[in-house]
C-alpha cells in the first residue's frame, strides 16, 4: 500500500483558513477579518477591502507593489492594516513599509 507523503509545512508555519468563502493565509488573518466585519456592521469602520494592491513608486518610477491585508475607513481616515508575526517582518516588508511612509500623505501600515 502506498503512503501519502507528509504534507509540507508552510514557510511561516501558518495554517490557511477560510471564512465567508474567502481563503486567508493564516488563522490570525481570518480572525482579524471577523473582527473587522463586526466593526463594519457596527458602523465603527466603513468600506472594508481585502488584499488591496498599492503601487510602490520611487522618484516617480514604479518599482513594485505592496499588498495590504485590509484597507478601511475609520473616522474618514484611510487605515492600511497588515496581519504580521515576527517571522513575516522580513527585510523586504520593512523596505516596502518605509517607501509607503514617504508618500504624501504618508501611508502608515498598522501591524496587528
């Protein structure tokens, strides 16, 4: 009888999770989505969007993009949020975060 090969662990040992038919990269991200949906229903936040692509520009040239886990409005102000663990705060992530901070107005990433 053939054995199935063991399932490979993900790079950061996260467990993909689905909520409302949406696949999230981790249980932590799925839980945050549930919290944000409740806040939106209570009208604390508005216009919740997932996996928002933000272009990265340096000196007027597009050099790549950043994908935010969540973007929403809170008190009329745009909030960009990313669910992070220590392992996922890579040098590339930190560089993208610094580039977004140079924008006018600056884009601040809230880490959850």
